[in-house]
């Protein structure tokens, strides 16, 4: 296969990724975190201040990116005004969903055009990541390996899910991988350009999410591994790269680095206090050390798991000249898993999302030549594509066949693993299709059902606006009930069992696998919700 044909395949794969991701992002309502992050970047850029709610939750790069479309519209300035004079960490790290709801409900965001425009910028980051996966894998394992790695990236449900959301996870994933690639390039071929690219991409990773700090110890460790093999001093290059990254971090904050350390302190305090978590019927505020191992096994497509295991076996039993080079892919995976096994903040797969590009690139090492192996690879590839297309466009709700697919996902994991408030559009379509004028709703999310014309009677929820707070909570006879999977499991409700009585009934529909619709002829009495 010559270079021009390979170029066509790369372009075709990236076009497929763009198409699948774009279809998905246009079909979803705003997820929980998107609502609270929307517009913060514009405020920071215009005022050079981090004094509003949510400003220090993450470094600002994703805020900057998702606010680009908002730079060309005017919003109500009172949304950024608060009566509180004490802007302490609790205030700066707090969630302001009402501000986000008002911004999303503005005329300028009619039909979610601003939200969709912001999401498309993150899809562009996904395309950039895909290109670098191909590039890194090709450099390590040849062009055939590069195409194989790119193929598995393009159809990955987890990559497609988060490439279309305006949250920090895709920027972190993209720039973490790109920074490791340029570190490898710099160690192989040292010049000022490569050093700057390595430092710049590492700085962008640091500006994406605090967990990018895990990359810093990887730089000297990988440099030391090169030193052992090449018997040369690479520590000066490593120091230069880290120095450039720190400079980029300072630039991203306008040289006011205090909010960065405030954010770290807030996150550490939050992690120490605990976070409501759910795993296979169990509840905890401090999580489980094995949580992300389970998440990885349940939400990673089985063909990827099999090929990754195969590549690991070959790596350890067949010595190769590029063993140190492959360490650039394996070390970040190990560091991320070890960190989140120690730091038990059991929330969602998005926390370990950066491992996937390294896995895809490592799968490229399977440059299979035997006929039997190629047949096996084709079967796995067909299975993989079928799985991805089957779940489309509901990639956020993907679960593999180990548990019977997404239909059973809610029994094992919820929150951003399955239900992040993304299916209000789907609920409205269901109501219109079946002539449902009003519904009893328990919604997990921060978006506003009113934006989509959904009329509802409030049921206990996490952040859902109650239009009649003085009214007793009850379900009118004959009215359909819609309950988000996270509320069904009661994760963030005072009573975890509040909606467990619904599990005895078969839902008449599931909206995007995350919202369950029930038709209860004789609903329980009001006391159920007291």
C-alpha cells in the first residue's frame, strides 16, 4: 500500500469519526457538567478573573475552547453577579446550574446551535488525537500498525461519546497523548522545534485537567529509560520540556497562577470528603480501589480487550528492539490505573479516558502476517464495528457483552458511565410520537426540560427544577413515569431506595438506555415520596 492510498484511508477513517460523533452530539441534550461549564471561559477571558462559581473546578483550557462561539453573542451580565462577598474555595468550586440553564435557554442558543458549535470544537480535538494515534503507531510499528490503531480509535464508543461533549476529558486525553508522542520524538531526534512541541503539548495537557500532573513524573522516567538504552544524558531535554510546559501553564492563567493551586486544593478537599458512588448494587462515598478496573472491563469493547491482552503477551514473551519505545505507551496506562486505585474517587470512565489512545497505539504492534491471525483480526474488527454502530448514537451508555450490553448497564454503573442527563431530546421525541402531553419526571441532570417543551410533574430528583414546590409529591393515575437510571438507583438521593419499587415493573421504553419510562396503572400512594 503506497503513501497516497494510506492517506486516503486515514482521511476516510477520520471522516467516519467526525460523522458518527456529529450525529451523536446533535441528538443529545446538555450533560450535567456541560451545563455548569458553559460560558465560564468567556467570563474569564474578558475579565481575567476566577471569581465566579465553578471557575476553579478545572484548569481553563476546556472553558476557553467551549466559550469561543459565545464570544460573538451578548449574554445577560447579571448571570455573573453574586451577592456573596466571600469568594472562598467552596464558592469558587460550587456548581451553578441555573446560570448555565439561562445561557442555554437564550435566544442565541435556539435549537442548541451555540452548544453544538462548542461541541464541534471538541470533535476537532478528537480528529487531532486520531491523527496523532496514527502517527505515533506508524512510527513505532509501521504504517500498517498505524492504520490498525486508527481504526480502533475511530469506532471506539468511549472516544465518540466524549469527543462531542464540552468537558475537560477530551482535551486532557488528546494533549496527554500528543505530549508523550513529542517527548518520544524529542528523545529520538533532538532539536529546538521538537523540544518546544513536547513542552507546549504537555503545557496544554496541564491546562486541561489537574490529573495531567501525572505526566510530569513520566517525563524523567521515560527519559531515564532512553538513557539506559542509548547511554546518553537526556535529563537536560526533560527539564527543558517541563520548563516550557510550566510556562504554557502560566500563560494560560495570564500569569495569575493562584486559581490553579486553589483548584487543586478544592479537588483534594472534595476527594477527601467523598463523592456518592454506585457499583453493582453497592453504595459508597469513598469508592473502591477496584472500581476503575471494573469500569474498564465493562465499558471497553471486548475486541479491544482481547487485542490489548494479545499485544501485552507478545510484548513480554518476544523481546523486540523497540521494547523501550513501547514503554511510552504502557507507562501512562499503568500510572493512571495505579493513581485511581489509590485515589478512590469512583465516578466514571472519563477519569481514565486518557488510557485509550495509548491502548489503541499499542494494538498497532500486532502486525499480523499469518492467514489464520488475519482471519481472527477481521472477525474481531467486524464485531467491533457492529458493536459501535449498534449503540449509535448513544455512545455514552455503551457497555460490552460481558453483562449483556447497554440494556443491563444500569445494574452495574450509572452517573456519567451511562446517564449524564443527555436524553431530554429523546424524551421529548418519545412524548410527541406517543401523544404524551405531560409526564411524571425524575431527571438526573442539569439541563432544563422546559427548553425542549417537556411538561412534567416533579418527582424527587438531583437538580431538576420543581415548578410547584408547595404541592405534595404524587403520581397522577394513568400518567407515565420517566426516571433517569441514576435516580432509579438512588445514588444522589437521600433515600437510595426511593425508586426501587419501580424495578418490579417492566419499563415500556428506555430512552437512550439512560431514562426509563413506566406505565403504572395504579401508582403507589403519596407516602412513597415522603
